[in-house]
């Protein structure tokens, strides 16, 4: 059964019929056909996509993407650790909130939601603030759609001897980069983003040496990343607790489809073409982007709401949904805007149909 509408969001997103189809079969969490053939295949393929360097290991973790972020932060930063959080949006703020819940000492550099993080400020903080052991930043901040200068930030972290943690939730699989080339020590993403699977688990890719030296740090039983990793390593892909079997099999199929499309480079090209067509068409319809073009990611774009007195987002949203499209409300604190994503099983003809639908439903 096809969806009645496309999800133009940064995840969950619209998936292919073949990804949906594999969820029709049930699997046992203890069976080798599942653990070895599916889970281990996923771990191997994610490692290959993440880096050409063999010094990384992959661990899958049940739950939302945020659960995996919390798992990584709570399992890899020791009691004596101190995290520098680079924050320019809701998801950087969420990392800071996680440190508060877990009682981890942190320093939060607050940048505006439409502001690219200042490398000079980050460098000065690393020079002047004592005790920092780790640095965390979000790659694609979907609050606005901004792409942050991760490679440059990670280079600073390396120069000052800090462990670099990257939240690549909305970018991994859709934007080409190599963890080793970018000096990333820890990366977190999830099943329902650019790999184009469905929600249900996240994954953490960590340098082997860091994972092996972090036993006993975890502040949670269910989110103990190192214990999960040890179980998967020793038991050939077995999860400690009940795994989301249907979601995992869907993700395996999604990885196959990524390869069939031509890999991350090809998917990035499609996403980029989608986003550029979207921006061009929206501007022709009279809409303005929140960010300057140089700050845009190919994942999601924020547009200012029309200034017309009779504009209402809920009415606009409902009208577009009737035309077969679901968009996102704005998340910026100081601007009235809405967001449109273009990742997932979305192609040029879908963006063209969306633009026609927006032209049709404009009521202001």
C-alpha cells in the first residue's frame, strides 16, 4: 500500500516499497540468519561507508537517534571528563541537555541559530578553558538546515588533543565524508535518515581504542554502549536486549538500495539537485530562504513565512497534505518560518509536483 503523501522532512522520511516489503517477514533475535547475515552485514557496510580506515568499530543501539547520542556521551566520557558543546540549534542544545541529565561537566558555546560557529571562538575556548577532554558538534543542524564546518572544528579538536564527537544524524549517508580524513573519533547517526530506512535504532561508530578503553563508564544499563559493543563482537551481531528486527531488516534493504543508486556520492548529488530545484522554485513563487545559500545543506531548507496577514501555517500545511505532501513547521526561536526536506525516496519530479501544489494552494 502506497503512502497517501510524501514526507518532506529530515526523518522519518518516505521510504521505497522494497524497504517496506522486507518488514512483512518475522525474524528471531537469536537466529544466525538474523544476527550474522543481517546485523553483521550492516555493521560491516556502515564501517565501510564511514571510512577507508579500519580503526573504527560499529555498534547498533535500540531507540531513537537521541538515545544513541545519549548512549555515546554517557558511555565514552569518563567522570573526570569535560565536554565542549558547539551549539547553534535545537540538536546542539539537546547534547547540552543530555550532559545536564547525566551530570557531565560541560562548556556550551552558544551561537545564533542562523550563525555558523566561529572557529576563532572555538579555538580560544580550547586554549583558555581548562579540563576539556571532548568536543561535540552537530553536522547538519536541521533546526535551520545549516551545514556546520565540521572538518575545520575537528582539526582544532585534534590540535588540542580532544576527542571529537560528531552528531551526523541527518547527514551520514547523504553527504560524502571520511571519518579518518576529518579526524572524527565518534560519530552517531540513525536508521531513518539518509540511508533511507525506518525509525527504530541508531548507530555509533567509534575508534576501536576509545571503545576498548571505555568499559565501566556508562551511566545507564540500557544505554551502555560498550556492553552492547562487547555483546555484538563476542556473539556475532547479537543484541543485549530485544532488537528491532523488522527495522534492522528494512535498514539492510536500504543499504542495498544505496549501493544500487551508486553510493553516497550519487545520493548526495540527487539530494543536492532536489534542494537547489526546491530553492529556485520557491523563490520564483515569492518565498525567501532563512539562510544564505552558502550555509545551506542538501537535507532540509527553512523558508520565511509569507508576511500576508491572512497566512496561517496550519491551513497551508493541511492544504499541502491534501495535495500529497507533508512539510515541517519552523523551529527557529526568532523567525517565523517553515521547513521543507528533500531527502528520502524523493526525486526531481516530486519536487516539481510540490512546487505546482504550492502554487495551487497559495491563499494569500
